């Protein structure tokens, strides 16, 4: 391969890079941190301030974010920076490292697909470790296959420091590997065609031996020690990261995970393009005995089963199944997205027909958002949408019988790929919170908070009026267990207490709605909406409202900000 060809291959990844970067960084700090995000961000903030902190096993996130907070100051956007960067690395770096195994064309398509994958986009825009564990493990394996032992060790250390999510992914990979080895003991499948065979390994990528792991040990240990202790500034991090495996194992005896139906809903609604072409790839690959297809299919199946059987499962755990699923889809798209040399314009016409009729069906289905359900009108719209798709299938069959099956197949695949690709991009836009911040997406790590900025602004105004400084008055949080609240009020150095002494008279107190202060001093209160939880019990009657715009009724937790009466504007003397 010439240097010019090599550089051109890299340039082809630029559109995927900018697409991934835009979806993950656009308005990154607009949504307030939820409780899961804020808990980790508060740990990073305490490290940056030099305060005592009890570290969780998410050491990579907290330490790297603490460096950002120390240099640039704390903000919601910076709290999500490293997951967003990891999401970009997954979308572009992983396909580049594995392009010789996947072949250049499927790797390039995979890069674009991962850039717009809704679940991965959503996880990349949340402060947490799941996307860090997935990305760092893949990059570690990719650099190891390229004999880049130092980089492989660094990313392996980052993966080990990324919390319990790593062990969830490794369990699925281990099960897939065992099943794959079991199938290798069976008689070989019929001879493959040259088209279905995976590429033969080059001499530079021959099978690796056990001795190849030896150069990996030193860089891994060095990176592990340096990052976990933050160059000896946080020595307790060396022991904290080892708790990730016990934390994950405790999840097998805990309860409270996401319902299985919600896991299936996320898998069946968001990656439609991936499901369709991955299914075709699995059938085609198994018929021709493709070992690569078999391994990817087993990996996707094992990751899904581990997630479904894990009692503490979350929708975010599906990220480990999405990667092999989209890899299979990319391989199939690379095979099918080829316009025939003869009848190319006819294929373009078939693709246009597919796009027009599919768009008509979707617009009609989209109108169900405003249609009461169940009702006769909703039934008619649903029948019309399905009827348009059946009419499209009938037309394609008739055209293939009277014209060319190859032309119709190429055009139909191109048209359906375009429409499903736009659907995936729209789902990613919504999952990122860019379309409607109040939409009920399934990939959130915790329920969103509603009026965090308004609570902080109110406290700032009261403090500025009283002391002349927006962040001087302290805040007491009584009876509200919400790290997101402590993060929103971090400028006021809030203290969470379980008991308020009757003789105390704090300037500002935050309580749940049902709490009474019972203090000697007089207080005035203002209520705010806080955590918003969707009402999934009404999902059957709102199914089309959710499928189109992700809208469901929600319940809001209410909190009250109490301010001591002598600090209020109408009591304070007028300033000159």
C-alpha cells in the first residue's frame, strides 16, 4: 500500500469523525446532571479541591475529570467531556484499528454507523463510565493486535479503572469465546466462497503467542498505578479500582434493575437498521460458514443474554451487544450497497421509489402522535401506513419479475438503507437530548432533573442581595437524597443533614414537599420541580406518542427552598 493510498483511507474517516464529534459535543452542558452523573462529578470536584473523598470504583472517570476541573473549573459540560471523547474514539478509532480484520469498506461503514448509533450517542453525552469501559477495552485489543504494546497497556489500564461495566462486557465476551471454541470442535462447514471468507491474516498479523503478552505487563502496571493514584496525589485510588469486580458481583444478588420489557423495547426501537442488516448477515454468514460472522453473532447473543439475566441490569448494558450487532450490519451493507454496472439508473429509480413510499408511510405513522389511541381514526392511519409498505413490497416484486432482480435488489437496499439511516440519525438526535430535553429516552442513567438551574439561580440571587456575593450564603439540604441537588448548589458548599436542631437557624434550607422545618426562626418557602419519572403504566395508551416523539406523562418530585424571613427583599433595608 502506497503512502498516498494510506492517507486517503484516513481522510475517508473524516466525515464520520466530524459527525460523531458534533453529535457528542453539541450543547453538551445544556441538560443538568442527574443523580448518577452528579455523584461521580462530585467525587471529581472534591479531588480537584483537595478535599477528603470516598472513591467509587469509577476511578478513571473521577481522576481524569478532576484534572479538567482543576485546570478549567467545574461545569456540566466538562463533567461529560471524557465520555464524549470516548464516544468519538469508539466511532472512529475502533474501526480504524480493526479495519484489516473487517476489510476497509466495512470498517468505514461501521465508523459512520457507530457515529450515529442512538444508544452510544446517549451514553457518550452522560457523565459516567460505561462508554469509557467499552471504548478503552476495544482500543487496548486493537493496539495489541497492531503490536503497539505501550498504547495497549495504557488503554487496558483505563478499562480496568472504568468500574463494574467492564466486567459485564468481559462476561459476555468470555461466554461468546467459549461458545465459539465449542463450535470449532464440530465438523467444518461446507466450502466457503471467496466472497464469504474472512481475509487471511498477513504475516504482520499472524496468530499471537503467550509470549506476546509479556511486553504488555509493564506499561499496564505503570499506567494503572499512575492513573489510579493520580501520580500519588490520591493514593486511595489504588485500592478503589479493585472494588469494581465486587461491585459487579453484588449486582447479581441485588434487585431494582430495569424491567426486561424496557430492555427489549430499547433493543427493538433504536437500532432498526442494525437489526435488519445484522439479521441478513447472520443468515448469509452461517449458510456459508463464515467464522467471523459466527463469532460476532455469538458475541451479540451472549451480551444480550447476560444483560437480560443480570438482576441489576440497565439499558446502558446493551452497549456491549450493540457493537457486534452494528459490525454485522456494516459487513452486510458493504456487500449489498453496490449499484450494478448495467441498469444503474434503473436501480436509482427503484431506490427513489422506495424512499418516497417509505417516507409516505412514516409521515402517516407520525400523525398518530396527534391521534387518540385506541380510536377508529388511529386504526385507519396504522392500516394505511402498513398498507403503503405492503404496496411497496408488491411493486418491488412485480418490477423484479418483469425487469431485473439484481437491479431491484440493489435499489431497494439503497433506498431502505437511506431511510433507516435517517431514522437512526433522528433517534440519535433525540437520544442526545438535542430535539426535546423533556423526551423520555431509555438510555438515561437516572431520571432527569427539571429545575436545577432555577434552584441555583434563586439561591444565588438571595445570597447576592444579602451579602453582595452570589455564592456566600451556605445551604443546608435536609431530607433530600439527591447528588444532583448538591451538584447544582455546589457554589454554596451545601451540607446534607438528616436532623435539624430546633435551635438552629440556617439561612437557606432545602427540604422535600412534605417536610416541616419546626425551627424557632420564621421562614418563607418556594417550591420547585425536581426529579421527573415517566409513568410507564400508561405506555399502552401512549405507545404512538412515545414511538414518534418519545413523549410520556411524567411525575415530578417537588422540593422547597426555605429562606429565613429576615433575609428576604421586603425585610432588608433599601440599599443606597
